[in-house]
C-alpha cells in the first residue's frame, strides 16, 4: 500500500507538472500573440502618422506654390503698370505738367464722373463718418456732401 500511495503521489506530481508546463506554454503563446498585435497596431499607427506628415508636407508645398504664383502675378502686374506709366508722356505736355503740381486737378481730369469710391472712403475717414466701408459710392458721396 505504501507503494501505491507513492505511485499515486508521483503520478499526481507528474500530472501537476504537466499542467504547469501546459499553462506556461499557453501563457507564452498568449503573450506572443498580444505582442504581435501590439506590434501590428504600432506599425499601423506609424503608417498613419507618416501619411499625415506626407499630406501636411504636400499641403504646405501647395500653399507655397500658391503664394509663389500670387507673388509672380503681382510682380508681373507691377511691371506692366510701371511700363505703362513710363510710356505716358506726362512731362512733355505743359497742361499735364501744371496739373501734376495740383493732385486734385489731376483727379478731376482723370475721373470725370467725380471722385472714386476709394477717394470717397479716404475723405469719409478724415471726416469720421461711421460705417463708411459698407456704403456704396453713391451713399459715400451723399454722406461726404452732407458732412
């Protein structure tokens, strides 16, 4: 009987050892699976971050290109304006030379319909008229005349 008890204890210990080994193996497998999932999630996150960075760089490049195009357009416009102004024979005619000394007279010659809206805005600003930026040219004329 003592031998049976020893055999039972040995069998029980062997079974427990086997169960512990099986549980350890299962725990390692679960840990490895969890680690691979975390690695895959980190890889996806890194890919998303890289895509976002690339999109931001592309947007910045597009903005820079738009700014460059606007600057080129403004430069061309300024050059064209300068060329037109340089070709005008202002100093060759005595009437325009005398008018050049009087800016108000030049404005009257250039704008026969009266002052421009911009000129009216400046005048309204000097007079302290409130709401002038929302007014039309006709409203500005009336407000300046009334003041």
